[in-house]
């Protein structure tokens, strides 16, 4: 951790660092106390050396208006010197799915799919594509009525499709993105299907660390049925996952509204 990001240090004049929550290709996320909001706990994401970074990005502005119980709301964002950005989000006190070893229960998988579809419906209704629906960006938050799944980190979100760019985390990208072809919001539904398949079965549909092999096989092969790995998977859940993981976008649910209806 950079020395100026050590526990107890004050960043951006008001955020007291408590600990590192996670680090990835797009930056580091810290648990911090917002001294300007009564020491409220927040998640502070810092991205360094982003060429041409700007706080006027339309997606960033849209994200700041998005409020949903399954979304880690963006409270503030801006630039850091010389070319970095920061984002302050609601702190979700739970466990990210990349830290949970499956297989998980049928009931929890249904909850994940329902919560994921509902928040993606809100994201898409704002005209955005998230582009980074991954286990690391989905947090299971405990609650009195059972856990809730919360989507975080809109750092790759964009207003509408990004042309000719393979945008996202490689192992969770839809086949059409790996071809840099035309695509739409259904790339997020495919990613949600991948996350849910892994959560339910404890493994990825294609078991290899070779991204090139994964991309090629996703374009050419249908994903295996979850029921071929777990014999207790209900037919309705099996069909839903298969539809989300369809190779062709037109064979997936038309939108997140439709995928919610499956559950």
C-alpha cells in the first residue's frame, strides 16, 4: 500500500483511511471514514495515472444519480493529481463473491439472480452498460431478512455501447465483446449468468486460465448446463442460466426486466 494511503492518513482533505478493501486492474478501494459526513464509513476508490481523466464523463454523472437498494451508490467523484480519479461509494459491509467458495444453495442463487437482474434493470434504464459484472464486484450483504446482493464499481460503465473495444474483465466478457463486434446491454446479462453459474456450481463453465481458449470456445460452444454438474438444479433455474449464457445475444432475455420475470 502506498505510504500516503496507510491507516489513519487523511486523503482528499476528509477521508480517513482504515484499511485496504481490494485492489485490481482498475485501482484500489479503501474503507475510509468520511469526516465531512460524521465519520460515516465509505468505500474510497482511487485510480492513478488515467490519461485524460475527467469528472465530466456522462456515465459518471449518470451513476451519481442512480439509487437502488442493490447498488453501492456513488456519493462523490472527481480528479486527483496529476491524472488520477477518485470515487466515493456507499460502503457495503459484506463479502464479495470472489471470496466465497461454491457450490452455493439453490435459494441463494435465485436471490443473486433476482437482485442482479433488478439492479441491472436500474443501470440499463439509466442508459448505461456496466461492463464489469464480476464476482469481485458483487457483494453479499447480510440482513435480517436474509442476504442481499449488491453491485459495485461502475468504473467501466458507459452510456450506450463502446464500439470496437473489448471492454471488461476478460473471464467475464460476453462472446460478442471478444470479437469487438456490435453489442448492447445484454453483455451485462451474460456476465451475470457467468457469476451465477460459478456461484451455484463452484466452477466456471469453461475450466481453464487461458483467456484465448475461453474466448474461442465461448464463440463456438454452448455453455454446459448447470444440471450436468449438480443434479439437484431445478429445471427453471437450469433454463434461466442457459438463456443468460446463450452465445447469441438475441437468444438471451431481451432485457433485465425479462430476466427478473424468470425468477
